[in-house]
């Protein structure tokens, strides 16, 4: 009888250890995934910093102004075309 009780107790302990090991495995997997995400974000941040350093805001603003003027001029010309063709 004592052997049966001891055996049941050992089986219970085995199942408890098995579930704890599975839990640890999932935690390790989660930590690996987080480390990979962290690495990817670090690389993206580095790339964005390099791109930001190479961009000249004044040049971009000047190009945008020129584009705006060209678009406005084109809009005026497009409005005049139907009037001329009538």
C-alpha cells in the first residue's frame, strides 16, 4: 500500500516537472522571439538614422515648392484648354 501511494506521488511529481519544463520551453521561445524583434528594430533604427542623416530638409522643401508651383501652373493650363477648344 505504501508503495502504491509513493508511486502515485512520484507520478504526480513527474507530471508537475513535465509541465514546468514545457513552461520553461515556451518562455525560452518567447525570449528568443523578443530578441529577434529587438535585433530587427535595432537594424531598422540604424537604417532610419542613416537615411535621416543623408536627407537635406531644405532641398526637399525647395523641391516641394517647385512641384507645387508646377502643379498650380498645370492646373491653370488645364482649365484654359477646354475654353480654347470650344
